[in-house]
C-alpha cells in the first residue's frame, strides 16, 4: 500500500471545523486582505465576505431553512456564484446545478435532492424557477449589488428577517451535494461534509505550497468539484484570493491575467489547449504574467500540451487526479525541485491511495489493478444508494473504478477504466442515461452509447443504433431528437447504424472496447472536407476559423461542428472569433441549432443582410440572405 507523506498539521479552523469558523477566522485576522476579485469590479475583502456570510445566514434561517436542508443554486459563473456557494454551504447544504440543464434534467435533480429551496439569478431565464413553483419549492432571487464589491449580493427575503437567529453548520454536517454519473442511468448523489471539503482544500494547499499571497484565476464552472474545491476553497483556506470571471473564454483569458496577475490557474486539458491557441496573439502578456505554476486535472493531460504550456509560460505544469467522491484531489505531481513525471498523475496528497485486485487484495508497486482511496476527504457514501455503496467500498477503501499502477518512486499512472463512464474533456457522462433517451425514439429498437477516442477531448460520445425495420435514421435526426432532452455535451457526436449490437462472450452488450471492435478511432471523422471547394467568401472565412479552432487541416460546407470534435468550449471560441474577425453579431446557440458550416453561414447572412467585413484589411463580403 502506498499512502501520502505526512505533512504539517492543519490549523483548527482549516480542517477540524467548518466553513463558518474558517471564514470567521479569516474575516477577523485578515479583514483587509483580498478574497474575491472579478474583472472591472471592486475587490471583496475577507471582512466583507464574512459580513455577506452572516447576512445570508439571517435570510436563510428566517426562511425556515435549517442545517442539512438542500438548497439548489442555479447561477452563472462569477463572483456571486462563488460567494453564494460559500454562504449557503455554511448554514445548509449547497447543491449547485448547471444552468444549462434542460427542463427534464432540472426535474430529476429537484426530485432527487428533495430540494428545500432554489436560488436563481434575478435576471436568469431558467426553467428551474417554474418547475420549483409547480412543486411549491420556494424560489429565492439573488440580485448582485451593482455598486458593491465583487460577490456582494442580496436575496429576496421570504419572511421578515430574524436577526436573532444566526447559527451555522457543524463539521460533520453536509456542506455540498453533487451528482456523479456512473454505470447506471441514474446519477448518484455525493454528500460531502465540511470535514471532507476542508480536508481536500488543505491537501491541495499543501501539495501546491499555497500562501496568502497566491491568487488563483478560476476558469472552471462553479457547479463542478474542480472549481469549487480545487480553485475556490484551496485558495481561501489559507487567506489567498480568487479571480472569478463569467466563465472560461480563451479570448479574454490573457486580458484577465494581465489585469489581475494571478499566481496560478487550474483547468481541464481542453481549456489549456484553448489557452495555447490564443497565446501568440498577445506575447507581451506572456512576458508580464506572475504565474508560478499551472495545474491540470479532471482528465488526462497530453504530454505535448504540458510541454507547450511550460515553454510558453516558462513555469511548471503539474497534473493532478481527482474525483467528486474524494472532494476533488487525490494525487498530484509535485512542484520543483521534486520531479514531475509526464503521463503520471503524481503522488498521493493527504489521502491514502492503493491499487487493489478484483478480489480485494492490495497490490505491490508495478502491479496493475483498481485504484482505491481512503481519507478525511472521501465521502462516507452515496445518498440513498445502499447497493451502490456496497459495490463502491471494500474493507473501508473506496473503489474509484480507474485502473492504475504505482512506479517505484510512488507516482501513480492511470492505465484504464473499469467503469463505463465517458470522460469528455472533464465532463463525466453516463452512457445509460443517453441509451434510455434514445430508446424513446419510435424508430430506435436498440441503442448502446460508448466512448470513442478523441485527440483533444480525450473521449467523445458515440452511439450504436439498431433501427426499426423499414425506418431510415440519420445522426442528424437523432441529434435533433436528443437536443431538447439532454445537455449539449451529452449528445453523441459519432453514430453507427447496425443490424445488431455486438455482444461479449456472455451475450451481454459491452461498451468498453466497442470503439475498437467497430474500427473507430479519434481521427476518422466522417466525410472528406477537402472533397468540395468552398466558393462563398463568408463560408470560406468561417471554414478558416473552424479549421484553426478545431485543429482540422480542412473543413467542408456540409461538415458538422460536433462531428469534427466541437463542444461548448470550442463553440464559445468560434463565436468570439466570428465576432472579432468578421465584425458581426452571432449568438452562441447558433452553432447548436445550425451545426454545419453551410447552415451557420446562411444563419449569419440572414441576420446580417448588409455586408460582412472579413479580416483585418477590411475586405467586404456580401452576406445577403
């Protein structure tokens, strides 16, 4: 068994405590130190953060919300989302939800959470508010203080505030619940106590040697454990600061770095690749930055990306390994002078990590087996899922479902996965959830969703489908069918139509390895983009943007953005590039509604009946519909 090296003991308010005690200590001992920053906003210091914490506690307690009551938070990324999470978790149980969920997804989560209240932005148009009202769940509107510091907000009170009632959660209370996809279609609820999340934040602080002068640029979603603990809490437990933008945008990444001078940032590999793609556009920022390291987590970092990041920024890149059930981090490559090993996920950090055989025996270095963990940061078990817990824990060890081995120096290498989850650029997706929705289509009689390799996302979503006799199905038809039922990142981008789903020796369809059995790999994108010349200047300009952002040598008129490896991150980059280079207004959602290059060009032309400027030279292209 290999476990983490002993590190210096955490202080009382950092681990054996709760968020309230931690933030109170910071507010009293470091009142003027910066805590939360945002572009073009005044800085929120720790005294103001503690004041916001107490004010929120009064409102929530006056509304009848008690400790361990689950409060769903549906807010866009930003400073208010960060402070709202901290405040809600301090008095109840925070349940951050992705604002981009479809109505059916919100319906599931509100039910599964047994939600006590829902917090939404006063200007956020989301189906969750109406769903909550239909269920008689109180809806609380959050309004950002436009003239206040970053992260300051007010909540619409439902009852007259009772200032006499201000009490906070205890260390063993549940601070946070998140859902994780698994081998079943039903996501599992992961409860994390104050001890869990503060232990994980402390482990990250120690592994990265964070201090109060460190500043993190958070580009991760704050409904994801990576952003909540890996960036936000790991910075705050030591009195550091966090820059919270409105979400990741490679086009604004370097201006924010230049304005706020962070000392580190953490992201998934697809975000690092997007940063690299923009790095040469403003070389002066590369010379002025104060980054001392870059962290990567949530999916495998290609060694070439690591090398390019280190060359561009001149700082070490450390790859970490985390999961929701561990309140994020389990292992991390150390900072210099200790060696970093590309391809490994580093050494254990404040948590015991071992490799176990299928029979429950711990294996020696070099042996391949299932990665298992235990420690103060690990959840006590899934909520209301006794069968899942029986499978997940063996002799007190949590089974991660990942395969790996340790080398002789104690570095962990991940070698595969036992679970059927698909990791698409850091987003864990349950294939069975997609199967069930596909089977609702009247012409689908069998469906099996599986992972296919992708050069930048790591894995992409594919589906094998058997259609009803006589029916003619296409990937576009099925994609349209799923569009209103699943989040965009869950919709398969590769489709295989078969007479029969391949089965394993026992007669059971096998997802793992299906891509190889079908002869699919990450580079065989359908179609030949070079087979047709693009004559329309607007389409040619779009093709050039797509080619650069998607990393494709050529793009054809009928090529589909998603078939070429597009995702929401790349959709944002392409939208920003179109606005900047073509100087036209284009909506992010258009790429999802009109995914082929020709369709998108037609939509842009229809909305811009005047001429469209192409390039820096100001050449004009007719964009008449």
